C-alpha cells in the first residue's frame, strides 16, 4: 500500500476550475464590489476580489498560479480606481503567492482555517497597500488599525458564504 | 541551471511580477506633473478597456434599478402631488421675494466688477449625467458617470450638484467618464473662506474627509464658516458652494499648520445625478441677465410700495400725535373743536373733554396771589408802591378773577405811606 507523501497529498487536493469560472468569477466579484459600493458606501470596506484571489490560490495550491491570479485581479481592480495601476496588483500578487504556499501545508477546507486565513490576509493586504502608498507613492498616510481590523473582520465573515458558493465551481476529480 | 529555475520558479515568478508592476508604477507616478492629472496614453487605454467591458454591465444594473426606483417614486409622488404643489408655490413666492432683494445687489456687484475689470467665469452650459459606478474601494474615491467624450466631456471639467461641487472629470472615455471626487487623497481645489476671504487649498484626506492643510492658526477662522471655490485652480468657477468648516485642529505632522476639516455641502457618498460644467464665459449668460432684470424691477416696485406705505404710516402717526396733544390741551382742543366744527350738528353729543383742574382758593392772600396785582396799564412810572389789593376771600368753588382794566378795577384801599425799604408787611 503506497503511503501518501507530501507531494502526493498536494497533488490529490489540487483543484482545477473551468476557464469560464476562472475568468468570470473574478470579473463578477469586481462588478459586485462596484455595485455594492454604489448601493451603500460602507460596503466599499469589503474586498470581494481579495476573497476570490485567496480562494483560487488556496484551491489550486500553486504559488505561481496564485501569484498570477492575484496580479490579474489586482490589476483589474486598479483599472477602476484613480490610483496608479499596480498598487492592488502588487498586493494581491503577494497574497496569492502566500495563500497558495499555505494551502499546500494546511487544511484550508475547515471553516476556522478559512476565517482565520481571510482575517490575516485582509490585514496583510491593508499593510502592503499602506507600505506601497507611503514608500513608493510618497503619500502621507496613517495606518488606522481599528478600521483595518473591522475591515478584516467584515471580509472574514463575508468570505464564509463566498467560499461555500465557490466550492461548487470546483471541477470534480 | 535548469534545476535552479525549476526549484525557485514560484519565487522567481513572484519577483518578476512585482518588479514589472513596480517599474510600471514608477513610470505612472513620474508621468503626471500635477495631482489628479489624467494618466498617460497606455494607462488610459487599459482603463478604457476595463471600463469598456464593465460599463455595459453597470449601466444595465443601474438602468434596471433606476427604472424600478423611478416607477415607485412616481407612484409615491403622485399621492402627495397636491400638497407638494402647494408647498412649491409657497417656495416660489418666497424665492421671488429673495431674488428681488438680491437682484439689486447682484447688479451693483456686477457693475463694480466691470468697472474694476474683474475677470470672472459664469457657468453657461452643463451636461447632466447619472452615476453608474464607483471604484469599489474606499482607497480611491472616484465615480463613473454615463456620459463621456461623445457628450462633450473633457478631463478637468468641474462636476457639481445644485448643493455644491463634487469633483472633476479625471478621464473621459467615449461613453463614460471617471470623476475624481473632492474627498479623494489625490484631489485638490482652490477655495475661499466666505467671511474672512482667506484663500486656501482643499484636499481629500484619509477616511473620505475633506481638509484644508495649508493655513496657520487664525482666530478669525471658526467652525461654521462657509467655504466657496476661489476660481484660482482654473477648474472650478469662482463662488460655487463647497461646504462649511467643521473643525479646526493643529496638524501634528506639519507644524505650525492646522487641519481644517470641511463638511462638503454635497453628500459625496450618495450621489445619483451630477452636472458637468462644460462651458463658462466672462459675462452673465442672457437668462441670468433677464432674471436679474426681472428681480431688479420687482425690487423697485417693492421699494416704491414700501415708501408709500411708510409715508401713509408717518401721516397717520403725525395725526395721531396731534390728536393726543389736542386732547391734552383742553383750551386749544375746545377752540379747535369750535373752529373745526362751526356748523356741527347740535343733535350729536359734543365730545366731552376732561374737567380742567382749578387752583385751590387762597386761604391767606398776599401780593403774589393771582388777581392781587393791578394791571400794568394802571401803574404809573415813578409812582409810589401802593398797597397790594387783596382779592376777596374766595371760596373753593370760585374761580380766580380775570384781570380787569383800570377803570373797572375795584378801588384800591388807600395804603399808609411807608418809608422806603420797609416791607409792607413789617408792621409788627
């Protein structure tokens, strides 16, 4: 009986998605984010594209794909803002890479892990955006920790149903 | 070598992706010379492509929502149309009065500006647009509207609502445009504090606030003061409403400057429709001139009516004062009554005046008592001082005697001559 090695476990739990899902889900997340923000400005605190980027990264378990997916989602998001293109792209590239790396080693299907992961990645995203704005763009920014904690908490809560919904788009093995 | 790339391919991909984006970021940040300026061509193309893909979806969703809301709102409005119509008529009447009051001042101000060769831009044409989307993040305060370069929109055109300014066009695509809101961190506007006339620069702060950070502490600047556009930025026409000062606090990062937080007069978080200012001119537009002329004519009519009313009130007040005086002076009053009404109807009851108070009768008359002094015509210069004639003891009811001529005067009792310097009453 062959024992499950580290590599084989990774290979067994790698998920794939159809090209339509790969393209449409991030676009849908961005459109939904825009529409929600327009509906009520407090919803702009959420980051649905970030949640989607984390989901694809941990599901595919490939840091390279996670990096590219994060970069693509971030760049799309940047195109809609008035900021220079690349700010969100860089942040989500890093998060995609780390999320995929964690996905190899940790069981990311449990609810607790998902909540914790989204909370931490949301905080990390805010920190990277702050550093890019302050160091690369020379903006006068202050990190508002309470606001960022609330944002991370909101993203974690919203991520639970989003992850459950996106689980249904996984290709059957 | 091959094993190195295959072993570190993930990290290498991450590094390359980050490096490319950093270089792209550096190019973009270097390119715009000023804050809030439009992007370079390639960036604009990328944004236009993304907007071209997303705008139809946003327009569709907005259209469905808008139609639903407008249908519901129309139904609700119809239920209250009569009351609203009444209220609006009242408001129109009030506004006409206000317009008439302000028109003369406005005309005078305009004349003075012309005399001083003062350059001012008046809004002549606007394009109404509906908000179809946002950036979706609170780190960039931009809006997307459903009008673009095909409708005459260009970058750096001011965007406003009837309440005040909103922002400016940052990028104009064929059928959509990106509006940079006032509260974005890259936004800026030249403003003027309404009462102190201090010029300042308005910027977007963190958390969607609008702040002025280039002023040092000044005791004249107080919360509640209105903030207007100064026109100095060549984007917003002068005199448009921006907001009111909400708070003033020292800036911890840039001493000795202050952070003056301004509350925008427009709710920047809940915008549905906006106006894009597409044209300005140095002179008043014809419609505004006509309005002003009407207002000035109405103001003149009001002034004439007010003057007539004041005159009538003054006459009435004068008559009333004369009547009061006449009533307080009985003799004059009686004479006036008889003169004024020579042929007055005797059947009518005469106006009874209050009884005239009479002096109380003298108990011990002396030479100062009324009626005791002989008339001046009876006196002879150089004649000896005669003894004062005392009037007979008068009863309280008897009135004082009027002075009589010398021939009719009662014979004065002879008085014993007295040496000079002696008092007549010093016989004790």
